[in-house]
């Protein structure tokens, strides 16, 4: 029998749908990552990270650790049989025996035996084995969660470098244009066709663009270092060569229903296995109140002469059952049961929190997709307007209709609009990555749903 409480999955404390207008078009969330991140450059980076990332390696070793712990606990269900062999020879002085003469004695024995094997009437050992198994399965699910997180981190670092490369290209183009303007205005000052005040305005505009380029170069170097650490090994990446396009790597993802998270998100699966392990530990704590029966036995041959070990009549055996019934333990068993029940309640709360966190991450990613797409649309319109404004301001200045301050403002706003558009485009890509990860995409498609116990 088992004294563990009957297990039922706690009801998910989330709504039945993400939103009434949640998009249902796009690829399924369980698409394997090579089918979702199709850019060859990104796929190569993800494969390097999966092969050499140290955090993922630690998570994989945690699985092996839990597997070994389960094997140890499972072995307690069966007796440990060991071969035994021994011999002794002793001398007893004459004044310690009735003969008055020194007495030599010998004893030799060989056989098989087991020690303190528990008859698991109340399911204590089985409950501990079940808890170890659930802990092992939880570690395996946590390893898959780490895999999915690493894929998302690598993809986010990749698109961040794409954004920075785009912004650096825009800044370099702006610097080149303003260097040419500065050269022209400097020549005009030399020939007396314009004032030195306008030259300082052009110089200020050039310095701002150069400062922006330097800041972006530093940020790209830091991001490249972070991506190199994710990859875990090998030569540093050449950040300047990374480019990507929206449609090439990140198709839209179909969110489905919140109930699908319970079987798709590996962190939720891990939390439920931890809850089952805590539930099984309650059964072991309850069984500690009941009698425990252990058996010790041996069978073999014994003789006073080494050569007589296997002679007829040398057979020897022993059998020693032991019954232990706790009577007074200063409340130890009661406290152990209270501890197991408290940990079960903590596991329930942790499971519910994990489900709620997953639900929120999906909602955040969905809202990001919706509103960032609108922002990008508006910024495309603003960028077109700023480009036209800069062109007209330059044309008016060339015709003498306005001063250079209007050109300065128009070019500054144009650069800001270009930079903001690149940032928003990267944020939209990140929302698609985050939605894919939040839905558990690909986490089980290239792995077994649950590893086989050893």
C-alpha cells in the first residue's frame, strides 16, 4: 500500500484565452527551432551555443546527477546481497580455561548474506523512490527549459547585433555626409561667402554624429562579448558581419490557448514534477509512524578447519527479523510530516506562480507584437516626413530662403528618426522571439516528452 495523498493537478489560475483578438495565423508554437530560425548564420550560432554553453552543460549534468540519485533510491527496494568470507584463529591462556593448558581455536566461514532489508508494507521506500523519480524528471524538464532559454537569448543577441549594425551604418553615412558639409562650409568661410557661425553649427552637427557612432561601436562590442559568452567556446565572432531581415528568420507564431502551456512549457512541466515529488514525500513521512520490519540473513558454510568448509555437515545459516515501532521520538515524525506537507504546499504555490508567469510572458509578447507593429508603421511615416523635411530645408537654404539652423534641426531629427526606427524594428523581432519562447516553442519537438528512467 501507499500512504501518499492522491495527486491531482492544481487548476491553472489563468484565463481560458489570452485575448479575444489574439492572432491565430502563423506557424505553430511547437515548431522546432531550426524550422523557425531559418537564417543560416543564426542557426550556426545557436548550434554552437547548444554545444558549448556552460550553463546548459551544468543543467545537463544536473540531469545525470538526479538520474544517479534515483537509481540509488530505487536500489533500496531490493536486498543488497553480498558474499562473505572470514577466518579467525585465537589462543586462550591455560589459566582461562578448564584444561589448564593453552588452547588454540580456529573458525572459518563463507557464504551469502543481506543486512537490514526493509519489507516495505507501508510504501515508505516506494514513496521515496517515486519522489526521486519525479525529481529526476523535473531536472530533465529544467534542462529543456534551459535549452529553450539559451536559444531565445542567442536569437535576441543576434537581432540586437543586427540592430546595432544597421544603426552604425546609418551613423557612418551621416558622419560622411556631415564631413563633406563641414569641408564645404570651411571652404566658404575661407573665401568669405558665409559666416563662421554657420561653420560652428555644421561642426556641432558633425560632432554629434561622430559621438553617436562611437557610442554605438562600444555597445556593439559589449553585445558581441555577451554573445561570445553564450556560445561558450571558439573564436570571437565578427559582429560587423551579422545582418538579418525580419521575414527571413521570424515568421508569425500562432499563440493557441493558455491550456496548451501546461504541456508545452518545460518550466511548468518541471514545476509539476516537483509538486509530485513533494506529494510522494508525504507518503514516506506518514509511513514513518508505522512499524518497520527489516530482515538480516546469511547462508553458507562454517568449520573449525579451513579444509572442512565444504565438507558434509558444515552448512550454516542465520535469520534475524527485526520489528521497530516508534513509541516516543520527541515529535520528530510529526515534525517530518508537517515539513513534508509544508513543502507540498510550497510546491503548489510555485506551480501556480510558474503558470501565471508563463501566461503573463505570452501576454507581454502578444501586446509587444501588436503595439510595436503600430509604432513601426508610424515611424516609417515619420521617417519619410523627416527625409522630405531635410530635403526641403536644404533646398530653401541653398536658395537663401532660410538660415542654416532650420537645416541643422531637420538633419538632427532625421538621424533620430532613422535610429528610432532601427530600435523599434529590433524590439518587434525580440517580441516574436519572446513569444516563441513563452509558448514553449520547440522545447519538446526535438526531445522526448519525458526521459526514460535509468
